[in-house]
C-alpha cells in the first residue's frame, strides 16, 4: 500500500460517508436499486477503513459479511451490527438484469421499506466505525 494507514483509512471512510449521503438522496428520488447498492458499498468501505487502521491490507472481498467476520476478530462491539450482512444481497442484483433472472433492477427494486431498512443497517455500521476510528484518525 502506498499511503500510510491513517490516510488510507481516512480516504475510505470519507468515501463511505459520501456514498451513504448519495444513497440517501437517491432513496428520496425513489431510485431504490441504486440506493440499495450504495448502502452496501458505503458499509463495505466503512468496514475497510476500520481494517486499514488494524494493518489489514489484503481486503479483496466486497462482502459485508466477510468483512464483519474480520472486524469482529478485532472488536466484539461489531457483533451488534452483524445483521448488516444482509446488505450483501444488493451487491450484484441491483446492477445487472441477469442477476435477477431477466428482471430489470430499476423496476424490480421498488420497495421503500426495503430501502429504509438498508439505510438503517448501513447507518449502524458507519456510525460504529466512526466512533471507533475518529480518535485514531485525529491523532498525529
């Protein structure tokens, strides 16, 4: 990795927050398929930010479930957000018609409650990561 761990973590967490905010705006516009994908992405990136501060480098997975498994080994508080693994179901089918047996993601994902639940899951993880890493990121 070319950047120091704090810079890398800071960048990943900043991107996670931006993607969460973008997802929220898309949700308000009823673009649920994109919002769902970005909630998954924001959660993935927040968890990776946490892990960069723990000297993890080979984070090739995009799975929130897999990342939570690694994170929990460092901090048991993340057991409380294990249900965020459900965001993994939005990684592929929200983007590709062939991920939904011939359905169009923009038409298939039309449930505001589903999106609101994804928002809550993502927010729980992002806020927990924020509470865990902000002190470390400010230390110089």
